C-alpha cells in the first residue's frame, strides 16, 4: 500500500496538472503531491529500518537500506523544490517567460520526473531501471527547453543526444548482463531481477560482466555527469528553469550513480576482483580535477554550480570505486549532503538571477544588501559545498580522504588538489556576488526562503552530529556495497 501511494501520487498528479497546471492552485497541488510522497517514503523507510530488506508487488519492487534512503532524499528534495517553485515560477510567468501552456507542462513534467526517479530506485528489474532512466531523461529534456529560446532548445537537444547515446550504451550493457544471467537463472524476467542476480553473481561469466560494466560505465556515467561524458550538464543547468537545475543536480545524478553502483556489486561478485572499482576511481578522479579547474573560468552562475555538481559526483564515484566500509560510508553520506546543499544553492542562485535579470556573475552584486536572506543563503551554501566545517560536506569529504590515504595513498595528492582548487574557485567567484556594491539594476524580490533555511539547517546539523539511526542506516547500506 505504501509503495502504491509513493508511486501513484506522482503519476496521478502529473496527469491532473497537465490539465490544471496553469491555475492559481496548481503550485499548491504540486506541493501537496510531493509532500504526500515524502510522508509515504518515511513510512517505507521505517518498515525497512525495522524489518530489513523487503520485496513487494511479487518480485517487481525491492527495497533495502541503500535505495530506501535515496527514496526519502528524492521525495524530500522534490517537496522543497516544489515549495521553491511556487514563487519562482510565478515570477517567471509574470515576466512573460512562461505562458499558460508552459505552466501546465512544467508542473506535469516535474511530477512525472519525480515518478521516474522513484521507479528507478525501487524497481527490482534491471530492464525497468533502464526504462525509468529513459523516462527521466525525456521528461527533463522537455523541461530544459521550457523557455523555448534558441539557447534552451540547443541545450535540450545536446542533452537529448548525449544522454540518448549514453543510455543506449547502458541498454547494451543490460543485454550483456541478461546474456550472462540467463545461462544460470534461465530465460525470462527472473534473469533481470537484482535479488536473483546478487545471489548468483559468483556464477556469472566474469568476462561478459566486465564488458557489460564498461557499457554501464559509459551509459549511466553519462547521466552521472562524469568527465568526459559531462558536456550536456552545464548547458542543461544554465538554460532550464532553476527548480529543474536543483533536482537535476540534487537527485537525478544520484539515481544514475545508484544504478552504476548496483552494477559494480554484481561485477565484483562475478570477477572476484576490484576491476570495476578501479574504473570508477579513474572516472571519479578525472571528473573531480577537470571540474575543479573548469570552475575557475565560469561566468554564468548556474553553469558554475553545475561544474561543482560534476566535481562532487566525481568525489562520490571515486569513493564508491575505492570501496571499503569507511569510503562507502563517506560516499553514502556525501550523496545526502551534496543533494541538500546543491539544491539550496540553486534556489539562491535562481533568486539572485531574478533580482538582477541575468545569470552573468559580473552583473550579480550586493546580494547581502539587496536581500540579506538570499545573500547569506548564497554565502553559507558556498561555505558548505566547498567542505568548510562544521557543515556536512566536510564530514563526508574527510571520511573519503581518510580512506584514500589509507587504501590508495598515491591518489590522495590529486584528490586534495581537486578539493583545494574548487575551494579557491568558488570563493573567488562568490565573494563579489555576495558582498559587492549593490548595482542600480537590482530589483526587489519576494523570495522563497523556507527551502533554503531548512536545507542549511539540516546541513549544519549533519556536520555537528550524525544521528544514531542514520549512522546505522549507512553502515547497513555500506555492508551491502563494500
């Protein structure tokens, strides 16, 4: 029943909002739908925390400590983003950027996107996972092009082509996985179920699984935004509505990485080696370094923070590739704190862009004087995302760095270099925007501060104290993945 509510509410509200998404109450309906989904996710998490992994819908759905926490995170961030969207999108409509049809389209596609991510996380079937990722791609491609400007349409096509090619590689990896599994499990959908595959991973053909992982790495790695498969991500963030940037960085990248990590576990079991981990470490470290240096030359505020997302997904991918209890625990925590921080940063970046009528950082100045809550939100968000204590990102990065020094000391200097460059680049860009003189073109704005405040409070709390139940949760998930 809980799963039915969790998935059904998003689908039903997407259909409903396709007809009434231009009404005054549409934003409130979207918030209500997301809130109900979030409440259902909490009940599901309590069931898993108390009773352990569970199957539902026959063998169609599978929930364990790894995916259920991502389900709660996805539902929570989608709720806060829906709250932020209420004022943000009304401002966009009042300034003629979006019409009635665009508003209906936005609200409907937003809920459909949330449904696609939840289905990808909860399904027990590798094939349905691929379909869900494709659905998430299609819904967000349409949202990126919402403003119908030449640059937004170009960004949407770039996103569609690159991610389309990538997801095709993931499909071929799925075919190879089935090819290896059907020899052990027999023909039919049983050979595509995570629960069955994990039980027989040691009997799967290691050569075929190794080849399949290469295709998974390219396919799902494109969705994660790993270098050199990342080119779609900065354009999509810069041209799409800011709420979509928040959920792309805060949620979709996590879901794609979730799929990749699940595949890594199977490959590790089949090959009895760390081959897949080394591949993930290489892509992760390359992404961290390239994104960190790319931050230095950004002029668009949303493009800059999109490169920050690439940097942090590189950190998380590297940590999952490194493996071990500490690194995996740190990676799980980093997914959580990055999602909370980056979505809050995009909220403030969206308001800053509306205040100055531009995303050009040279035109965004004096935030802390023009709107103190927006300015301090930007400042604290940057402090959190670069890993300053006592915010949660510091804790997760410290755990990952500690594990790297212990298990892969050769990579530690490169890892530190990426963190230092990103730290310097983001502070260099953020300080003039926050503390510079107020420009004459700055306009007053009735901003949506609640989502930013909630996210920042959670980030600070996670940096100061990790609750026992959450620590146990991550330990259980790390035990499944290490």
